C-alpha cells in the first residue's frame, strides 16, 4: 500500500554539494594551521639546538653556573640565567599571589554587584597594558622610588646604587600577572554552586569561614591553574625583565642583584645582524628550547586543572 | 468569635517575641568572629586597592614624565638619537599601523575559520580534533619571544627566507595572537543555542547556509570583541619584533616588503627607554601615553561591545 500522495520524498540532498565539502575542507585547514605552527616552532628550535649540543657538552649546559658567551673560551652554564628567570618569577609570585587571590575572593564573595561591575573591567585594562610600559614603570619608578628608599639598609647587600634589580623586575612581572590570577580564580570561585554556600550559612558558618573553608577549597583546582599559568607567564616575560632586572647573568635568588633571565638573553642576543650558524645564534635556540619546554609543562598542568573544575560544576 | 479576637494579639505578640529572640541570637556572633571577619574583609579590600594603585601609579608616572615631550612633533617627526628634542615616533607609528593591518587581514579569516571548524564540523571523539584543541590552548600560552624565534628561523630565514621585512613581522604577530582569536570566536559560536541551528536545518538550509546566515551573525559581537583584544595585544607586543628585525632607528616611512627595515611603536619606546638621558626617558614616557591611549580606547570599546550586545537566549 502506497501512502497517499505518491511515493515518499527522499530526504537526501539532490546533488553531492561539492561547495559544502570544499568549505568543510577549507575550515579544517584553518584548524590544522595551528598544529603546523606548533610543528614549525619545534622544528625551528630543534635543528640549531642539536647543532649547539654538538659543540657544547650537555652536562656543561645543564649543570654549569657560569653564562659567559662573550668570553674566550665561552661558558654556557644555563643555570645562571635559569636562576635569573626564577629569581624574578619568585618575587613576582610572592607579590601577585596574595594580591590576585585577595582581589578574586573580594570580587566573588564580598563585593556588591555594582562594585564588581566596575572593578573587573579595570583589572582587564591592567591586563591589556603592554609589557614595555610596565617595564618602563618598573625601571623608572618601582626601582628608584619604591625599592631603593624602602629597602632596609645593607640587607642582602643593599639596593642603593644599582641600576637594575631582580626585585624591580619581579614586582613589574607581579603587576602584570595579578589580573591573570584574579580573573581565572574569580571565575573558578563564581562557578562554585550557591547551594554549597547556603548550606554552610545554614550550619551557622560566618562569611569568613564560607569564603575560606567552602568556596576556596571547592575552587582550588581553578585557583592552582591560574597560579601555574601565571608562573608560566612570568617565566616567559621578556620586556619587563630586560628593562628592570638587567642583562647580567647571576646565579642567585637574591632580590637586590641585577640578573639576566632566559628571555632577556634571547632578546638582547638575537637582535639585528646576528650571523646564522654562529655559536651565539645556536645558543639562542638552545635557551629557547629549554624555555619552551618549561612553559609547555606548566601550560599542560594548568589546562588539565581548569578542565577538572569545569567537569565538576558546569 | 470572642476567643479568636483575644488570640490574635497574643499570636502577634508571640511572633514578634520569637522574631526578636532569633534576631538577637543571630546578631550576637562571638566577638572574635566579628573581628576576624572585619579584618579579613579589610585585607581583601587592601589587596584590590594595591592592584588598582599600581595601575594608577603607572598612568600618573607616564604622564608626569612624558607630558613635557607630548606634542604634535611626536607624530610628525621621525626618531633620532642625535636630537632628542626633535625626535618623534612618525615611522614607528606608521610601522605599527601596517603591522596591525597585516595581523587583521590574516587573523580574521583564519581565526574564525578554525573556530567554525572546531565548533561546527569537528567530531570531538577523533584524536586529531582533540589534538588541535589542546594545541591551540597551548599555543595561547607559549611565551611571545618563542614566536620571535619562530619568525626568525622560519619566516625571516629558513624555509620562507623573507628577510627582515615588515610583512614577516606582521605574520609573526598574527601567529602569536591567532590562538586568542580562535578561543574567543569559539566561545561566541558556542553561545549560539542549538535550537537556532536545528530550526534553520529543518527549513532546508544546508550546513554552510545555517552557519553563514544564522550562527555567524549571532556571534559577531563576541568574535569582534576577541579580535579587538587580540589586535590590541599585537599592537603592544615588543619581544618577538626584536628578533624579526624591528630594532633599527628608521628615518623613512616603512613599506610592507621593503628590505630597508622597519620600526614599531613598542620597539621604539623600548629603544628610547634604555637610554638614561632625561630627554629620551621623556620621549619613552610620551610614547607610552600615546600607545596607552590607543589601547585603552580599543579595550574599552571591546568591553563595551561585549556588555552591550551580549545576547541572552
């Protein structure tokens, strides 16, 4: 028995629709371009790095503490500039973690909606300030007007009379990453369901206890993710450390010493007419590979953690 | 009747009494708790005030140092190391504008294309699509100077061998901010509810017609916000440009493919900032004021756009 009105209409497309397929392919190509970018980064890093290690022994690179590429014979002990990077990152984090988390808890738990609506965009503006401006601020204000007058005398060798300080770079980097910590942590805390807070209040908890013992632990993976991402940003920052912390390789965590960070070495060495294939040129790529590896590991950890809090509450 | 009339005020009294007791019990938190709560709230407020004070100090200091050098000469005169009183940013501003134009041309089609692919076409259970996704998240957090290395080894020299030209710098910046655009565009596309797509498909539109006429128009504000934020990031980025050639004091107006070199606003500011003389410091600060004014305008516009057109479905 055929249904009334003739045979059922076919629902497939009348033609093969090549245009649709071409568009699908074109869009996929855009997606693949990002993978190609990563591949290109790895390829451009690996080649010269292998060339570098054919000349400089791996052990000397990873365990040496003297970074003197301009000397004869040169020494490539990368720990000196790794220490410089983490010197800056350490003081930056010591500044940014309490400030960023304080701001996040305030915005998520304490602030009136109106305050939150004004303060959040201002923090976003802080996140949009170019790092060269923050570096200039760190070198010409934080260093001479804040650190040098306030530093207690000769502690760790004293801060007066030095044109560059790791601490100045650290505070500049700290200012840069406060909005990262504040905004990601605030997102994580706002994602904690209200039922948890109301349950705690019903049990007689004070606001302080709700914020610190209920919301904070519940949002912990997001908070840790923001901190890991911030460390990765601090490690990868170039202009602030170049302008405020100097270009003197220094195997120390002392905040009132000039240092050189890995990024700063790359930034001052690979400018202008560096000749392709020279040892200096290759050393830039070896340092770049190490920097890439360090930040990659941190980013992966951060991405994992963010995914975890999303899975739980959203 | 009489019984009820007598009970009403008594009930009211009882309710009022119970309410007062409850209030009194809840209000009288232990003194220690009250002090701790206030102190904690004060500390949080202090944290946010320090962050805002840092931002204010940065702006005020740039004005205090740079206002003496602020004049129209800044825009019309080329940079100079010999005559700081006549030096300006002309070629750097032009360089930055050309760099940004290239970034926009590259980032809008490729960024939106990749976002559309991931949200509308990609099968999330396939490993290669998950690879693309994780890869983009990772790229967004790769240090900018690594992109400089990529530009130096891959675009300026190596496979593409473009030389130290402005177009290579532009492409480097575009690759740097591409992940930001993709992530923002994906969020905007994801926010369009499925019912819109299903409605369009049910009316006989093809997949691309649905995307082109329903999904894209609905997500334009979100995408635009992401693009503006990414472009403003590219405008302020310095480190990668140091590696791909934008370091020289250029006295002529740059063109995209000229091998004679180019400059950019943040690189020029950096070049002035590393000179200790007061005049160059003032020039650096004045350049920062100009750049911050442009960036603040762009960012505020993006934030306004997002708040104004944020669609609730």
